[in-house]
C-alpha cells in the first residue's frame, strides 16, 4: 500500500474507512459544518460551493477539482478558498497526517492558487470526533504546506483553540 493511496483504502472495506463508514457522507457533513459553523452569516458570505460530482455521464467536470468553498469576509470584502479535509487516526502514516490524497491533488491546489493570485487557499482539517462535531480543527494556509502531509509534531501552530468557534479573518489570515 502506497504512502498516499487513501482512495484505494476507502474502497477496501474495513481498512482506512472502517467497516460501515461512508466517506462521502462524512465529507459532505464536514463541509457543511465548516460552511455553516466556522464561516457563519453575517460574518461571511459563501460565494461558491464546488460540486462534489466529478463526472456527468462519464464526462469530467474540471471545476470539481477546485477547492470546496469560496468565502468572502463581509467586513473586509476579501475572499479566499477553503479546502475541507475530514481525517481520523487512520490518516496518519509514519507520524505524518495525510492532508491531500495524492501529490497530484496537492499540485492542483497549488496551481489553482497560483492561477488565482489574489485569492488564498486554506486547508481546514477536521480531526477525529464526528464530521459535524470534530475534536480538533487545523487551518493551514496552502502556501505554508510544503508537502501533501504534515508531521504531527508541526501541526500545533495550526490548531484552533476551539473547534466550534467561527473563524476570525484579519490581516489576510484566518485565526
């Protein structure tokens, strides 16, 4: 099993996904949690939600590979993108938390941010607990992520004090 092949594990019952888990429902629940609880109205406006569908009758949908949520801060008018990642202990390999499922996905996010120079991408990782009530939330600016994973001992600066409090956006950064 490859270091990054999370997709392969999801398709194997009982391996990474755990017996009876539905990864897609968990992903959708976590994205809804992020959009409604961590970026609530009237503080933030959701400008766009990227389709979770990646094909239409066999035809690929290019925008499905974009980050999940385009947000605008109502006080500053600044907008940014959020890529939501729901992870559990099963996403840890060699003391590293797998954030992106592959190098290709990691490169796509970096290419997206480079193409949209005025818009930052943040990776919001929910860890353990339930997708609609995570034990921990980490917020990592994409440009501070050198690899598609992060060593566990380097995650602490990105951990939010409370996984339930809305984000604060100040000086071009999420807190």
